[in-house]
């Protein structure tokens, strides 16, 4: 059945994205800890009396690495938001396919009402907005028009 395949694809997609998000989060943490270690080492060198170019570069490198780590976290946050939006759309698509499949298994006299209810629900979602051509296709046809 198509919904079984869709469900398997959703599960695989979810696993892949969770894996990528874990790697992204781990990389962000690693960058922040590396930057903090370099910053503390540079401050330790400066406080220890070594105010040469090398210690200043270590401090500067630590600060830059902290900014890079913060940028990684910002990207991670945006990726999580985008993943949730896209995953919600996939779930809605799966629900639509499932509803249509169930409606097609209803006996013929009630099937048209069930399909109209599914179509009405889909149109009332508002996502994505339907172009006027689609709405005209579902509107009742007028005689002589």
C-alpha cells in the first residue's frame, strides 16, 4: 500500500535528519569548547606575563572560534525549525493519503459524501493556498453556463 511506503520513507527521513542534527549539535559544542579552551589558554598566557604576539593570537583565535561556534548553534536552531516545518508537511501529506484511502473503501452510496468531506477538510486547511482553478474544479457546474 502507498501509505506503508510513505510511512517507511517518513521514518527513514526522520532518522537521517535526527542523525544530521546530532552531528550539527556535537560540532557546535566542539567548536565552543575549543574556542573556550583557546581563550582561557590565551588569557592564562597573558596573565602569566607573556604578552607577546603568540598569546594575543591565541586569545583572538579563541574569540573567533567562539563566534564560529555561536554561528553553528544559530544554524542548528534554524535547521531544527525548518525540519519541523517540513516534517509537519510530510505528516499532513501522509494523513491526506490515508484519508483518501479510507474514503475509497467506503461503500458507493456514502463514498461521494466522504470524499467531499475530505476535500472540504483539505481546502479549509489553507496550506498550501489553492489556486482559483482548483476551486473552480470543485464548484458545482451550472446548467447552461
